[in-house]
């Protein structure tokens, strides 16, 4: 009987120590923050394939089932297109990093275009984490082909003086002259 109890204790202690190094979907987090000059509305971004407007900064915190941060873990962070049409410059829609001493990995998504709603999710060692809150994205690259060109100008002209968020770059509720100025400043931009 003593041998059985000792074996159970050894198995349980091994199971506890093994789970201490395994990422947990229930305690890990994916948080998104819009950074840049437009950032006029929470959870709203204006991006350009040339990466010269806003960026979406994603912080992934990897924890075990006990809530302890896990350092040295490889994290894949990726875009989830909820609605709309997007294009992603090479290396942009999936990024990889290793967690620091606080269990955190950091990602910046800047080189893309299109209009719609996007989220960012992450995986670590096969564990899928819940994605961050949706972000409404607008871009001078309205058609989402990674080039701000004549086709986008035609689309912008069709949206001028409307309330369409795909061309309302200053987030004031209508597409006007200041939005055209931003569009013009990014005309002919593409992936770096």
C-alpha cells in the first residue's frame, strides 16, 4: 500500500510540474492597441501598405494554468479578417516572437491595406488563445490590393461626402476635404 501511495504522489507531482510549463488558453491574453497619428476612435485604425500611418500593437501574455507567466515560449500572432477585404504585405499577416521574462511577446502590424474589421489572435505550443477585440480598419488602399492607386481614387470619389468609414480617415463621421488630403498624401504608396 505504501508503494501505491508513493507512486500516486510521484505521478501527481510530475503532472503538476508538467502543467506549470504548459501555456493555458484560459489565463493567457491577446491585447491590441492602435498607435499612431490617427487613433481618433478606440478600436479604430487608419493604415497604409507603406506603414506610414497607424500600427496595431499586439501584446500576447502567455501564462500557465496557475496564472504564472511563461518565459522563452514561441508565439505566433496572426490576423483574423472578420469582415471586409484586406491585403497583407509579405511577412505581415503572421509574425513570430519569443516571450520575455514577463511571459510577453510583442507584435506590430503596419504594412497592410483594405477596409473592414480585423482581430488578432495567437497560438503557443498548439494552444489557441482568444483574439483581441475587433478593430475597424480604414486605408487609402480602399480595395485592399496593397497599392494606393487609381482604382482607390475612384472608390474614394464615390465615397466623398458620405459617412462611409472606409474613407473617413479623421473619424469625424463624414468623408470630406481632410480625408481627401490624407488620401492624396498616400497616393501611389505600396508595400515597402
